[in-house]
């Protein structure tokens, strides 16, 4: 597994800033969801459950899980970029740093406010780091890799992965609640909006193409769909 070369261009500095600000905010937003105590995003449920079982901080668990998922890219023949490798470390470090600074939240009103802030900041962070175009995070790359190798739809692959992650995390003691549902409903529209806001070079993220549109490829054997649409990384990463 080789690391894809870092793209060069007039907007490189801006893209690097976007990448690392986005990853830092992503970790901070995940920490806010923890402090809200009303349920985490799917992978956060798993990270928290593993942290409860191992005694490690949730940020360290996030780094370990990210590195382990990255190894799964090898048989999928995915090529990580600078953003992929940075994601493994930056998100976990930012998460632990934020948890060290932000105290526990008490009272339902305050919890809801922190939850909403966490979801919105997560949408901002997602738009920033994906629009920088330095490669998807390990977990997103696993999803897109399985999509390309199996020929199954992004929707199906993402759903199966996240259901498995949530169930495993919940059984380990992770927090599942209204925050998990709110995140699932809101992150797609938020991230899509901020992808357009932070698009580099004035090129907003394109809308997904139909099954018969440009980029359609032949279906996998036995697949009931007539075609599988090849999506741009940001289209594949967002909830479908």
C-alpha cells in the first residue's frame, strides 16, 4: 500500500489549512457529542465502547481503530493520501484535547445545546477536510473500497458497516441515543452544504449522477441493480 502523492497547485496552502482545521474540528465535534451524553455518531459509539472496555482514552482508541481500518485498505487496493494518514492521528488527538478542556455538561437544555453544536461543527469539519481533496479518512475509504470491489451500492455498504459498528459499540458500552439519530439525519445535508462553501478553486461538489449517467459501470454478478454509479469521493462519503 503506497501513499498517493500530495497534489500540487496554486491552492495548496489553503488546502492544507482546510485539511488540518477540518480534522481538528472533527475531533472537537466528536468530543462535544461525548460531553452532551445523548448519543454519539456510529463510529463514536464503537470508540467509546472500546474505551470503556480497555481503559484507554477515546481519542487513543480512535487512532488505533483508524490504523486498523487503514490496514484493511490493502486487500481493497485503496491508496491513502495525506488526508487519510493525517485523519488517523489528528482526529483522536483533537478529541482527547477537547475532552480535557470541556467539562461534563449537566441539564437537558445544556446537553441539547452541546449536541446541536457538535453536529453542526461536525458538518463544518466534514466539508472542510473533504473539500481539501487530500484523500478520504480510513473509515470512509473502507466504505468506498468495498463499494468499488463488490459492486454493491454505497447506500448498502455504508448501512451495513455502520449498523455493525453501532451494534458492536453499543454491546461494548457505547452511548446510543437521540444524538445518534440526529447525527444520522443532519450530517448529510450539513456536509453537502459546507462542501460547497469550502470548495477550493470555485468548484462546488457536484450532485450525484443517476444510475445511467456519466461514470456508470457494469453491475457485479448477481446484483439486482442495473448499474453501479461511480461517485466522486465526497459523494460516496456522504450519507446516501
